[in-house]
C-alpha cells in the first residue's frame, strides 16, 4: 500500500513492514512474517521495482513477527540485514523473556492475530544466521531514505526506530502500536509483549523529538498526525491503564 511516493507498507494492520524508496532503491524496515514474501514482491512490482532494487533490511527488533523474509533476502539475494547488537541473539533464535498478555484481552482479536500469523508462516520462522549489528545513533546515509537509527530499548533491549527525515517518517516497530493485537483497541498506545514497559515509555521521548509526520508501527494503522501527538496519546493510554 502506498502511503506517499517514497513510503509503502507491506502487510496490513495486524503485521506490517515498510519500504523506504528513493532513486537509489529500497530500504525495507522489518520483514513481517515468512508468508509476506509474495506481498513484498507484489508491492515492489506496483512501484515499478524488483527484488534487485532492495539495498538493505533493517529490523526494529528481533521478534519472530518482524524477522519474516529477512534471512531469505540475505541468503538468496545478498541483501544485508541490520539489527541492534542487543537483539542479535533473539533474531538468531535465542531465548526471550516471558511477558504478560496484559489487561483487557478479548478473544476475537487474539484469534485473528494468531490465525493470521499462522496463515502467513508464523510457525515457520527462519532465524538469522548472520547480520550487521547496530548500536543506535548510526546515520546510514548510503541507503535509500538515508535512515537514522534511534535506540528505543523497552519492548526489547535492542529495539530501534528507523527515522528518515527525507521521507518525514519514522518506523517504530513495537515501540508503540496503533491497534492492540490482543484487545482490538485502536489509537496510539503501548504495545503488548513488552519486556520492560517503563523503559519503553521513557524511550518515547526520542521518538517525539524527531517531529516526524508519519509514525509507522509494526502493528496497526500508519499514523500521520505527528510523532509528538502519537507519544502523548501513548503516555495517556499507559496512565489510564494503571487506574
């Protein structure tokens, strides 16, 4: 789905990845689920591009619903995959801590999420075997969209946001969500399955400081009302959930 001439989404509001496009090719942020590979090819074709135009995959974190087709692109097409060093083990299939489902869980959204994930190959995760590591603070100026990497620990130790000032957009992974996959609630709010919720909230200040118009979550509808407003609403939702 085209959002702007330089921004496209692969997937849907349940699980999504994003394409940053300029005259140098494509940077993919997150790789969804394995079954999104066909959707990726279709989205590239709609933009007049092919897999040969993909220059890199940047993962916002190492959870399985963001790894998707990343290893396939790396292995079969030589596309470099970037992930924060603190999430590399997770992206290679290492252990992750157990997290709570949280409050307000509703059966239908849960069923929809897991059914969709299974239908898109969520039970057949291909973990990374190699990757280029990030620390946060990098400016990958040679990649399409000239992405800047912002460390956003909380959802996982190595969560990052990927900011493209040129495209006025920031892909945030699970630093926040605009549709809670377990409750169905819409609007900017904390994401479920977060390792350290308080740390995740603290990290949002870095997101707000970008002043990007487009906020692109791994789950939920893309938000085009500004990063600062998204962060305000996430904090408001977090405060309401403790009362």
